C-alpha cells in the first residue's frame, strides 16, 4: 500500500495548517441522488481503498482467511446493495467509527454458511485481491492492539494511500509526473542536506524553486487527505475531529 512508505506525521499536518482547498470527496458520490455512472465510480473508489482495513479487522478477530474473504466480500455487497452509507451525511460520529459499527452489526448477523453462499458472487464493482490482502496481513508486525485499534491504523493508512494516489493521478493529468516522482519523498519528511540541490539538478530548476514546489505539493496532499476524511461534512468542528483522529492513529 502506498502509505506504508510515509512517516507517521506529515510535516505541518495539523488542523490549523490545512490548505483552504476543499472539494467534494469522490466516495461521497455513492450517496443516492447522483448518477449511476458517478455512483459506480465512487463505489470502485470505496472498495479499492477501504476493503483491506475491513479484511484485517475480521482476520484480527481470529477468522480464517477464506471465511474472512467471504465476509469482506459479503459486507461490501451489502454496503452497496442496501445503501448502508446513505446515513453518512447525518452521522454524529467519525466515518471510521460509523463504518466499523456497520461492520460489527453485519458480523453479528452473518453466519458462515450465509457468507459461503456469496463466494464468487461477483456482486462488487471491482475484484478484491484477497491473496494480496493475506500477504499484507502476514507482514503486519506483532502487537497487542485490539481489532478496533488495528482497524483505525489500517483505515488511516488507507486514507493516506487514497490521497497520495489521487495526487499522483492529478500530477500525471497535468503533465507533472516527473515533478511528483522527484519530490513526493519530501511529503513525509524534511530533506537531508543536499537533497533539494540534487532534485534541482534532476528537474533543471533552482533549489529555491524545489522548496516552493514541495510546499505546494504538501498543501495539495494535506487538502486531499482532508477531503478523504471529511465525507461531505459541513461542520468544520467534525472535520477537525476527523483530522485529529487520523493523526493520532498514524502516531500510535
């Protein structure tokens, strides 16, 4: 996952320093009222980005890999088929809390036989690579974290992945792939002595221009992270709560 290479805290990633840029998060397009094409693309984003935190949560509860795969696929099929995210804009809790509550309720009601009937049902907009997910899970460091704490950490990393991937895509769309490749390492850390100079030679620009470009890229990245966690929220207080919780999860 992309965010695995990032440090726990982005330089300046605090609510006070967030970029003012704020757009509608792509995955909120799953809500009723949007066109079918838009909703299909939004569900594609939700499934690709957030299936692994769900899978890892189920596995951390002691579920075998095959059963965890069935339950994860069944959960997302229900999430889509029954519009379970329709309550997202009237929620009073953070989005990850809402999602894990829905997931726990699903698991309580779901039986292994029912999950097995869904195996290979093809009800999702994208295939989920459970073999890759199990490889990721096997590489998780040993810890005494509860499944809930582990879910928050995986959720936070998934948010960072989504934001970084979006920044990569937008850089490619605007002809800035070379700039992104050279400067994206500085999204998560300050430069070592001489690194900006080396980047300036690679890019053919002045070192001070590298510093300016990194500053702008960090602003864009923080804005994309904020968009990802905001989930269509209008209340700035709740948006800041989401950001603080994200930073806390990455720092634990």
